[in-house]
């Protein structure tokens, strides 16, 4: 597969790759396996949601290169939520062996609440090969792993040099060794990126800074608040282009919510661009849970400042508390409550 093989606007959820047979591909990638074993597998994956998938290696996606193969997928405007890997790479595992190359380029993506023993969000293994993934304008929040809740990298007898550009990493738990854990000479280097105070394990390339205050609208809504230090703080060379291949100097025209990628003097840090004049209305676009970003037109969760328009069957999960400014029901729209779920109106 090359970049002309495109997966677009797909929700992948409930995938399961938990076979424990050693070297069996049935344990790789709960939602998707890109297999560059002896050949090349470089698809384009854009505007997709990976939610609640399970695997042994790569809860949502496993990018595999082996036997001098190549696996360099491009991921753009994708959301990874609540995926789990038993061993490594809660959301994505990038791996290569025997003189192979696994260099994914991941742009405008969110990694939220993913878990694994090694690399809660991401696992990079350059074992006897080259694994140098590039992350551009990505957001990492509340990922969990006893060894690297954000990212775990290894370069045993090979190379693993991940880079972060205009990326945002905050709100990860503190009960782990490092947010970014590097072994066997691997490295993770950041440029023009924002980190929560205490985040450790990355090499500071240039123009990085930290914050003690959450830059988000809320813990569940990872859009930038009006006071976020990430606003207009990205790399000044970052401009938008019409189409890929995307990079730090050539960004997609829109952010993860589908709004303009650059609205100020410079690109913002993270997957979402701050939109000072954004429409306060959010519409449902499909039946689903209130707590699922794909349910809503903004590809995010409604906040207390939003006017919510319900056009579909929307459910509030058990024990979940939602907030908004108002709710308007259009024909066919219904809001379904479960036990101990609540909706609060805030002015």
C-alpha cells in the first residue's frame, strides 16, 4: 500500500487483538494492522476515530516493518480514546526489525486516556532497524502506563529517534517513571512544544516551555481555553498547505475540529486551534453517547458555553454528568438518561 490508499472518516471501536500466541499477528493492532513485512505499507489514515480497542501490541494500531520492509503511514486529524494494549502502545505501536523502517508521520491527532504497560499512548521500537516517528501538532492527555504513560522508545541494535513539533503533553498521571521513557539509546526530541510541569524524559530541542495550569477547556474537552499559553506559540515556519505530505512546515488547512488551522499570528500548539469567534452551537451528527467526540459536529465534547442541538438519539452514560448552556431538540432528536446521569445547564 502507498499513500494513495486512504482510510477516511471511519469510526473503529471495539476491535480486539488479544491472542497471546508469540509472533502471531492476531495480537497486533486491536483496530488496525499496517503490515510492511517484506514489502511496504504506507497508507493515509485521516479524520478517523479509534475508540475502545484492545490489543497486545498496539491497542488501536500496530505499524509493522520486518524483513527489510517499510511501514510509514500518515495519520491526519485522528482521535485515539480509551484504547488499551496489554504489553505496549496503548494507542499505537510502531515497530521494525531486520533492517526495516517504521517512520510514521502523525499530524493534528489527539491521544487521550489510552493505557499500556509500556507506552500508554505510543510505543516505538527500532530493534535492528529504524523507527523515527514524527509528531506534529498532537495532543497527549491522561494516558497511563507504568513505563512511559505518554511514550516508550527502544533502540536495541537499531535506531529510534522520535520528534515532537508543536505538541502538547499535560494531565498525565505522576505514578510512573517518566512520561517519556527511552531505552537502549533511543531519544525523543521536542521543538516548540508545551509540557505540564514535571513531565520528564524528553530532550528539549528548542523553544519548549512548561505550564502549571491546564490549557484545556476541561479535563474531557481538549480544545484550548482562552488563556492557554499554547495559543500562537507554535513554530513560526508552520504554514498550511492544500494537501500532504504534511510536516511541521506544511500543515493541514484545518485542525482536528475541522476549523482553520491557523487563526492568529502563528499556529497554536496541540491538535486544536483556538477559535475566538467559534460558533457556540454544537450539533449531533449521529446516534451515540454524549461522551463520544464523534457524536458531535465539533469532534469534541460540548462545554458549558455551548448551545447543544440534538438531532439524533443521544445517551448519557451511567454516572456521567454533562454540561451545556442550552439544549434544542430538532425532529427525531432524543436525550436518553441512564442511572445517575445528569445534565446541568450553566449560564
